[in-house]
């Protein structure tokens, strides 16, 4: 069953990337994944349920990214969530753009969207709360409120990217910059220094190429003066 689910999801990603969500039919999906139409309905239940299953897999990958950073600090763990989400989204760009459009406008997906959103918020809030316990974040900030604002910024960046306003590398930079700046305001010590470094690097990626060259030139001249 797991193997068939995997085939169906892989076929759905390919077909949606090629034809869009509206162009996907359960019959074509069954044919592309080498299963019967009843099997697709039994395993998923419908087109929107296929998308929900894909989101569930993406969330599992994002949540699993925290295992790789273990007991590291709040910055490393927060960026593990952000970077894994970006990697999953950019793996099949045409499919992901369609996914963004469908889940933002389709009334049928609203309950699914809310449920998934809350799980992402809870995941990040847990990381932020751990950061508070470790003394890396101030105690007055509410982790759930901050996590919700961080996720809202991430969704806005997804909308810009799906609409063609951000290139892939700019999308990564925008999500990392937004997260860095939001957490920076309540970070302390080592976490604060790490966030400043992340913010500076992400900001540079969002500048026009000419401006980036100018910044590099300034940095080199500054290093030369220090060396002198």
C-alpha cells in the first residue's frame, strides 16, 4: 500500500506540473501510477485529498529535519525547518506553484490549509519555546504568536514566488531574511549574532547584482584598511 501511495503521489506531482491541477483527472492519475481508479479513490478519496497527502509528506520531511540538528540552538533548528520547507517546495517548482494557487483560492481546501498551517506553527513554536528555556530568546515573547507571524511571512513569500515575482534563490533569501529579522528582535547572545549574519547574507541575495558587487567592493576595501 505504501509503495502504491508513493507511485500515485509521484505521478500526481508530474501531471500537475505538466497540466495544472484542473487538468488532473483521477483516470489519468491511475493510468500514470499503474493502479486502478478505485485504488486511487480508496487510498486518497479525491483530487484535493491527493494534495493533502502531499502536504502531509512535506510536513513529515520538515519535522524530521529537526532530528538532524538535535540539541543545537534555536537558530540552527529554526533554519532547519525553513530550509527543508524551501527545498521541498523548490524540488518540483511547477507543481509547487500550482499547489500554492490551489490552496489559496479553493474553498474545498480551506479546512486542510488551516490544519496544516497550525501544525507548522506548533512545530516552530516548540523550537522557539526551547530557545526561551535555553536563554536564547527573551521570556516576554509568546512563541505561538511569533511562530504565527513567521509562518504568515513565509506564506506571503510563497505567493510572491508562485506569482513569478521572486526567483528561486530570491524566495530562499526572502524566507530566511524574514525569519532572521523577526527572531532577531527577541534573540540574545550567540543566537542574536548568528541571526545578524544570516540576515546580512539573505539581504545581499535580494539586492540587484550591481548593488551586491558594490557591497563586496566595500567589504574588500574595509578588510584592506584593517590589514593596513
